[in-house]
C-alpha cells in the first residue's frame, strides 16, 4: 500500500504539503473518471511521453527500476513512477534516475490543486497526477509506471502504454481485489490494452490463462517468462544474484548480475530484459519494434545498467561494527516465502533475530509462522510511520497467535533489543515498507552516533 509519512515541510513546499495532506492514503477510491478529468485540466501530460505499465503483487518496483535503467542506458530520457516510498516522498517520481527537485514538485502541485479540489481526487490520484505532470514537464521520452493497487481501476491506468508487464499474482489486498488468485489476476489484467504486447512473469498456467484471455479479447500479444525466455545458472550471494538469460532464438545465453539478492530478483531482471528487447530493433521474441530506442542490441551495455540498480529494502544487507542487519519489505505471504528462500541461499551470521512489524490488515498469522521457524528469536513492534488505523496490536498477536516472541511496542527500543539478542549476528527487519523505512532512518541515526 501507500506510505503516508510526509517528508516535506510546509514552510518549504506549501503546495506539495497541501496536496499530500488532502486525504488519508489508506482510503481507496475506485474509478478512472477523476484521473481523466485531472489530466485534461493540465494538458494531458501523460500523452507527451511513451510508457511501460508494470503491475503485479510483488516485485513490480524492482522490475520497474531495472527497466528504467535499461532504457536510460540506451540513451533516452526516462521517467520512473513507483510506490510506496520508504523514506522520502521524492523517491516516487524520478527523471533520468534522479528524484525530481522539490521546487518542481511544489510548482506542479500548485497547478494541480484547483483541479484536485474540483474533482475531489483521492490521495493516490493526486500523487499520480503529480507524477505524470512533473515527468511531462521534464520532457521525458519514456516513463516506466508502476501501478499502485490492482490495475483495471488503478489511477495509473489512464496511460496508453507501449508495453505492459505483470510480475506475478499472489494473495494480497483481498478486500479490494478479490478473494482468490483468479479474481486478483483479472483486476491486474486490466492494464492490458489493444495491440499492446504484454510480458508475464512466472505463474501457474491457470493464472496465466486469465491474462491470455484478456489479451485475446484485445488482440494483445503475450509472452511468458519460463516459456518465451529462460533463466538458468542462478547464483545468489549477499552481494547479489548472477544468472543466465536466453531468448528462444539465441544460441548462447547472456550472463547478468544484479546487486539484489534472491532467485526472484533474477526473474525480475529477466522480465525487464524481455520487456526491453520488445522495444529494440533486434527483437528476438517476434513483435514488430517501434522507434525511439536503439536499433543495436548491446548485452554489455545492458549488463552494466542492471548491475547498477540498487533498490533499497529488498534483502538489503547492512554491515556494521555491531553486526549485520537485513532489511526486506516482505508484506504478504509470498513476499515472506521469497525472503526465506533468499535466507537459505545467503549464509547470514547467527544468531538471526527477526524484528517484525506487520500492518493489521495483513495476514500476519500466515507470515509470522514461517518467519519465526527460520529465526532464532523474534521481537514484535510497531513502525512509527504506519497510519494509526492500520497498525497491528503486537501484544494481541503474540497472545492470540501463541507465538514465542518478545513484544516491544516502542520501535527504537525494539531495534535496540533485537540487536542485543542478536549480538554480533543478524537482525532481520521486515513486515512492511513502513517498517523498513523507519529502520533505515534508525540505522542511519544509530551509526552516526556510534
């Protein structure tokens, strides 16, 4: 979901502060009519650049960041719109890999505010409009746009992209997207547009069929990772993931390295490569290419681009004099499963103590059981940046779930206690984006004092 903590000062950015304060971020308002009105009111900025739309339950931010890096390395001016942010609002809106200056965001917010008030825009609609307006004014040529929630009725779905990417489908946000995988997939399939090629991550054929059906309805070609491209030779370490990538018509695989650890990060990088190859003239999948990106295929350039993508909070390893910390934004059962697989591949110094804070509207029982089984001990806490309405009750969780944990509600105290329990071993901090963002702030402050 969407991190609400404001990181802009009203005295420095009054218009942006007003935009961000207009409505709680955890209130979802469906429909695209307000977004279309907003875009029309500021000159349709989302039509000034070409775009790639990225949806999925997990991994879409990592895929979007990798894809933007590939585009930027090819020589085009890029935009990147993602959510949520971990520490600073400007993380969400980037031009050529750099967060947009606060002054430009404030001016765009000033120009949007009358229209936002007129249509009673939701928080995420306001933020999406801000992203499209600032990227349009920055003259980006290509923008990689991550959905906020679902796809069909997500505010970002006003774009007409050149390509759609869906990373995966698992249970999350069932109260909004549906109670089973097929329903959730149908919502995410809403980003597939007429004649727009679509790249799918690994998923069961029963779920892939949902996307194939939608694609057939609108004559959109579809390619699936694991069938139309292969990932082999995966090697995971604390410093990253090495893998081999091959499209069917290529005789030899290409070797890539991403600094993000985990087998799933090899798949994320492969999805970005599949998407990028769809946009280049030496297309090895089969869809006619479009102008605006280099005609020459350059795996060496692509390898450098992928190797430079660092996306905080994705099995991020921080080593210090007191021991190791690992920060991961796993916020649903599938995310926890990926985290634990990576832990199996990366030998972390023991003991491993989990510092966990999950939002109250998540399936925390399904997440906590596997986590606790893989760690030596655990501390449950509450991230201070989490919206009060979404905070869990760690004492109640420990009591009702029968989990053998310590409960330290104060986040600062919980971080200290976790390190005390781990000694020179590892503290694993996970449960939500709020948790990881607050932990990164805490670690920075703690290390500065050391």
